[in-house]
């Protein structure tokens, strides 16, 4: 893993992209553990650190989970399901053929646990970028990951809540930025 010190913080913030093509190279366990340790330096409400990190590995395994997650998602109603109907034909495998999925889980129902998890996930993605890896959040998988039977199968405790799934791997593409709208600023 490259050292993070070689990556300027602003470069990481500006140049990180959602990567949807990965090489077949595996990620070492030590690298994942190091990136997760870095993620735990994110801020958390009352410093409760209400997060836990589930790692699922195996491209074929994730492809199978993708089918199940899509089926579940498309049976649902609401904005995410509607959005998915338009997009999932393009993204046949919702995990983009990556072989590692990290699921940042809230360790309970504390009021701000989900915010903690999102901050840890963003810290993880920036650290991963700095270390030479690509990442992509996979919100489409979340409804399926939250099912009782899925948590049981993956060994995630029932009182944990999958909040932020993100795949990681060596990027096989360099996506362009889609740009950003100017911030809506209110001087109050
Ligand atoms: C909460 C959340 C859920 C997302 N879910 C998905 C997803 O299921 N699949 C996907 O390919 N990208 C997903 N993305 C990535 C966004 O599409 C991407 O971040 C956005 O288009 C901006 O592109 P950039 O990250 O390259 O700047 C998600 C991003 C966030 C923050």
C-alpha cells in the first residue's frame, strides 16, 4: 500500500471518483485492516464510534449476491426502486465485478449512528484513493443487506444496521468527474 502522506488531501477530495471497473487483483487483508483503522479516525457523535465493518470477498460470490439484491430491490416500491429500474439494465452486476465489498454497519439504533458510519465510509474511500485503490458506494445493495436472512447468512448481528456498502479494488478505469453544481450557500 502506498503511503497516504504522498497524496495531497485536496487531490484526494477532488480526484476520487466512483470506480465501476476493477482489475482481478486481490486486496491483501492487511491493507483492508489498515484502511479500516484509518476510517475509525472519522468523527463520531459523542465519540461513540457506533460502527462495525463487514467484509465480503469473492467476485463470484458478490455476483450471486448482486442477483439477489437486484431481485429484492426491484420488488420494492419507492424512489430507490424506481431509480434502480432505469439503471440496473446498464449495471448488470451491481457490485461492478469487484471482489471486495465493505459494509459499514451501525452497531445499534443510536440516534446518530448512521451519520457516524457515513463519515467512516467517506474517510475509508479517501484513504483508499490515497493508497492507490478505487472505490464505489453501492446503495442499491442496502435494502437486501438489511434483510434478517441476509444478515444471518453473512454473520452480521441482527441489531447491526448495514448503512454504507462500498466496493474496493484496483481501478481498471479513470472516470471523469461529472462535475458539481455550485454550492447553495445561505448566509443566515
Ligand atoms: C449513498 C450513495 C449511494 C450510491 N450508490 C451507488 C450504487 O448503488 N451504484 C453505483 O454505481 N454508484 C453509487 N453511488 C455513487 C454515485 O453515483 C457517485 O458518487 C456520483 O455519481 C458522483 O460521482 P463521483 O463519486 O465519481 O464524483 C452512490 C453514492 C452514494 C453517496
